C-alpha cells in the first residue's frame, strides 16, 4: 500500500532528524558549561574596568585622551555588532539585530551616517543585506575567543574615533541572564559614558553626587592610555564571551524543543500508520469472510 509506505518513510526521516537534534542538544549543553565558566571569569574584571572608566569621565585630569572627548562635529556613528557564526539558536540573533535596526534608525534620524564592524558571520551577512557600510569584520572565532583576532577589526572604529571621524561608538551584543533568558544590549563604548552600564537610578545618583579625581603615577598620559586600551579590550572580549554563552544556551534550548517536537510528530505518524494498518487488515478479513459466505 503506497500510503503506508510513505508514512513509514516519514517516520524514518523524522527519527533520523531527532537523532541529529538530540546530538546537537548534548553538544551545546557541553559547550554551554565551558562558555558560561569563561564568561563568569571575565565578568568581574570587565565590570570593574567599566566602572573606573566611567569615573574617569567625571574626573578632571591634566591629560584628556581622545576617547574621553565627544566629537560633536563628526557626522558619523560607529556600531560594533557581535553575533554568532552559526544558526540553529532560536531567536538569539534576530533579537539583537532587531535592536540594532532600532538604534540605526535613531542615529539616522539625528542626521548621522553609520559605519559598522561585524563580529560573527550572521551579523556580517545581515549588514551586507541591508546595505550598511561595513568597515571591518571578523568571523569564525571558534568556541574559544581570542582577543588578538578581534581587536584588529575593532581598532578600525577606535582609530576613526580618535581621528575625530566618529561621533560615538556603540557595542551591540546579547547578554547572558540564565539558561532560559538572554537579552540584547546596546551600550555606548565611546566616548566614555558618565556612569557604568547597568546602574539603576539610585546607584547613579550616589555615584554622580561628587567629583572624581585621581593621582597618576608615573604620569596621567601613561596611565590613561593604558587603562583605556584595557577598557576597550575588556568590554569587547566580555561582549563576545557573553554572546557565546548565550548562543550555546539558546541552541541547547532550541534543539531540545526540536527533539520534543520530533517525538510528538513520530507518535502522531505512528498512530496514523497503526490505524491504516488496522483498516487494511479489517478490509482483508471482510473480503475473506465475504468470499467464504458466497461459496
């Protein structure tokens, strides 16, 4: 019976697909633990350097680094977009790309052009499709990010800002909250923000209630130049580690959902197959009984 053969083929196909999604779920779960550990180790340093840099923006040093000065005359803004290289991770990339689109519209409404740096294949492809100006990119970072591979692409934006060509530089990525929740984030990288990202109003009021000042040894230029390099490196690296932890978590959840859905489809097809098989047997028995009665 052709219909029964087709159903058997569909069942076999879905079973093979479920084996793949189940294997991908287990691989993602293994990688997720390593990515979360790497992200949690990097987070305290990134938070601290972000706080110090924010305080420095309120200080009055004898030396002002270009990253501490807003280029009000520049007519271009920069965006560093961090996405994944691979798909099959639910709406992870879609959410951050939607947030970036909203930010780009906001920037363009202010009369500014946009230059983008893409970290990750999905973001690079997306920027190309919408016709954005991509000045640098880096893809295929692997499961373990290395700062020396990323910093070259990011330096294009930093040099442009130091030269006064960019009004501001923004960093867009997906922040890891927990295994079931990740949120897209767009934060200002340059010029130095007046308060650390993530502070609520109460904390901000405490932090901005007095002026910050520092004693620099051996001199302000050496300290500030070194600190701001570390600031940029720490935030970019942290953004990539957060995005990778979010990617593996989202992929594990997506593959688990796919495996569960495949199991549901198999059960439904098996039920249809059994009903069809029972109907075929009943028909054959009826034909045998009818033939015997005729004789």
